[in-house]
């Protein structure tokens, strides 16, 4: 079986080497770049399965790298940063990061988070695409289409949509959705779910003020509405 490949984007050579050493110890293939300007070309060359991306980089920073990358790729991104404020974390998630780790970090936690992201984004051969009205969600390809037109979704947007579309009509609290998308060790609050829902609606709905697919249940949470055949 082919080993997963991780691209490490970190300007501190000691940290980059430490990350690579620990990921390679569990069987992953690692490549390094040390400047934000090198990331997109390195992705084209290496075709990694996951990106470990420092926020503070020479050239262009990690937030801008993520923004540019999301125009053409849904590769999962684990951000590394010395910044610990909630606003920085929320911005990273809103740009499309799948997870966030604050320096200094435990290498065991880093490895666990990388492996969890790789498991989460690995296509499942047995998973079948789901049709809901004009919306089609394909978990194997991690793609969504509206009336056969592809919808560009970030990793977190797809994860949330796929979770909801499997359970039409069921209401979930914000906390329950946070746990499903970010896991039990989440570092964001319920505002992140509201932001994620808002972005999904802009991509799915013709009229976001009267959503057909993802609906708010006041005082309770959100649900994916049942669709007519």
C-alpha cells in the first residue's frame, strides 16, 4: 500500500526536521519547503496528501497560502502557529484549514492529528454517493454537485455537509456539529459552526434567507431538510 505523503511548510529548519522525523517514524513520506512562495509549485511536484503549514512564513504567510490553495485544491491543511488567540484560529479555519496546532506542541499530538486527518479524508470504497434534490454528495471522490455542476468546498465544508446530508431531518446542536467536524479536542467555539454553515449556504442555496437545504432550528441547532425525490 502506498504511504501517504506530507508536505511540511516551515521556515524554522529545526522544527521542520523534527516534524518530518516524527511523521516518517510512523511510515509517512515527508517533503519540506521553507518559504511561502514555494508551496504551490511543491504541491504540483510532490502531490502530497496533507499539508503541515506554519502561519508565519517568509514570502507569503500561511493564511494567504491557504487562501490561494483553496482556489484549486482541497488538500487537508494542519496549521502550526505561535499565535494562540481564538480570532487567529477562526481565521485559519475560515480560510480552509482542517486543523490547528499551537507552538510549542507535543510531537505525539502532532502525529495523532496528522493521522486523524489522513483517515478522515481517505476515500471509502464502500461509501455511496447521496442524492438530495438537485444536490449530489460523493464521499469517495469528496465532491459535491448541484444540478451536475461542481461545488468548490473546503475540507471542513465537505465534512459538515456529508455528515448532515446522511441524516436528513435530524436536528443537531452546534456543540454536536463541532465535535463531528473538529473532534473532541476542538479548539474553536460554536461561532465557527455558524460561520461554516453560512459559507455552505452561500454555495448551496439560491436564496440564503430562505434555505432549502441547511436550515436553522431556532433554539436547537441545524438540520439538513428532507428533499422531495
